[in-house]
């Protein structure tokens, strides 16, 4: 039994899970210490406020607000949990995007640009097709597939540059990110077709997809409620008051599909072979250039799918002046993938965890005097620790390979092992 337990702890998968859990624990601890320090050295706060902040960091997803006495109340909060699942949907898909590329030996830092291109294609299709021309579910499907296709095409660019010119994909992805930001901004600014003219204070926003393009008195106008949005599939009954919809189920199914692709198919084996050693894979007959481009295309499609599911919710709006910044969702896919050790099923849970930290940040802001950016510090610590834990595992694996064969435990055991065959031989003689 003892040997079995030791073997379980020595497994690579067990070490990966423990490293991720340790990173999360240390990140939460650092955040709690930060809250405590701020509370003790701030004039308008104190130890009681710090204790409330620490409890919210640890269990904020279960906070139901404040009771009549002014203290924090706890219990099942369907709104917070539903919003967590909604925010986790794009994070799961961008995390999958990073992990698939990493399995092929590529670092897809271009997820923000692919996310933006998926956003542009999705909104253009969803808002451009008249509501009377096609059924709503069909428009939704076309917009979703269009977002994936746009992300895949944009992901192909750094893949082609890497495969044909051997230019580092990180440099290519950084350039395509900012090109996408400027291109998307120019498109929505130049056309002005999808600009929100109903709410005048939001002139730099695109209509929500719930606004459908409808012919009213001979003029094409956008009317709320006539567009497309992701079906709730009964989740709004489980989590009333939240933004959750069937997109989270689609994301989970895609994650399962990616797991099957990478572990149970010939294509997945070839992609991982290129990631392990591109030159050895080529020698074995694998088309490494094709697989590099295909890997980045799949990664881009996943990022585009994340954007599509987020904006097809019907209640989310897109700020199209994006040339000044890149969407954080694309970058947040990196820690999601790192924490999950690039495992597609693990990405589901780490995406939900990162989304939970965002909800906790909102709880801190609304229920205490603390700032929600404390959770950003927690995420940053977790990212650094998760990357560092991966480095430690790589060093340990390399050390085990270089170690000589194991020596006997003691000279007595060695002598007994050598004498036993001799005695046996003497008896036979």
C-alpha cells in the first residue's frame, strides 16, 4: 500500500495537479496578505474590514451581500455563479487556443487579435443579415461559424510565417494583434452601419446582437428583440438574474472535442510530434510545415469561437475603438492554459477559476472599500508561479534522465543478491 501511494505521488499528472493547486493557494495567500496590510495601514479601514476582504477573496462567489445587521451573509448565490459561468466561456476557449498551439511547440500570444477578428466577423454576420431573411437559429450558427473562420484565417498568418520563413511566432503574433486592432476599429468606424444610434451616449459601441436589422416603413433599422442570441437552455432557471446561457455548454463540448482530437486521433499525434521535435517528426514522414499552420489555424478558430459565444449572448456590447488596447480575454487565456498544464479538460476548471476571481473582484468593490484590482494581483502571482512550476518540472525531468542507474540499497543486500545464485548453483551441482 505504501509503495502504491508513493507511485501515485511520483506520477507526472499528480505533480502537475499539485503544482497548480500550490500556485493557486500561494496566490490566494498573497492576496489575503495584501488585503490585511492595506486594512491595517489605512485610516478608513481596519482589522474587521481586512477580515471581510480576506473572506471574500476565499469564498466571495458564495457571498449573498450584507444582512440587516450590516455583516456579510453567505449561501448559494445563483447570480454570481451564473455570471461566473458566462465569463468563463471565452476564457475556456482562449485557454484552449493557447494550449493547442503549445502542444505543437508554438506560443500563441496572438489570441487577442484572433479574438478581435472573430468579433468583427460574428457581429457583421449577426447584425448584417436581416431578421426576416433567415431564422434566428440559422443566423446564430452562421455568425458563430463565421467568427471561428475569421479567427482561423488570422491564426494562419503567424503559422505560415513560422512554417515557411522560420520567423518566431511570438513576433508575428504581436504584429498581427495590433494590425487586427486597427483593422477592426477602421471597419466599424468607416462603415458606421452597426454603430449604436439608439443609445446616444454609446456612439462608439456596436449594437448588441439582440438588435435585429428590420425593415420599418421602408427603412432598415435595428430593433431590440428581433435579432439573435444564444439560447438559455434552462440555465436561466438554475441561475436566475445572471447572464449565463448555453454558450458554456458549447465551450465544454469544444474542450472535450479538443481532448479527443489531441489524444485519440492521428492528427493530434502528428501535432504533438511536431511539438516534441519538429525535425524528428519530419524525418518520420510528418509534414511539419502543414501541421504548424494547421495548429495555428485551430488555435485561431478557438479564439474566434470564444469571441462569438461572448457577443452572441445578445446582452453584450462591443466597443469598437480597440486600436488603443487589446482585449484582456485573449491574454487571460495564457494563465488559464498554464494552470491547466495545457490539458483541454483542465482548461474548463481553470477557466472557471479565473472567472471566479473576476466575480470576487466585483464583490470586493461592491461590499467593501477595497479595489477589485487586488484580484489582478492574485492572478499575476498565480501566473508567475504556474510558469515557474512548469520550469521546475522540466528541470526535474531532465535531471532524472541524466541520473545513473540506481545502486543497491546496502552492501548486505548486494552480497545476498550475488550469493543466492551461487548457492543455488552449488545445490544443483
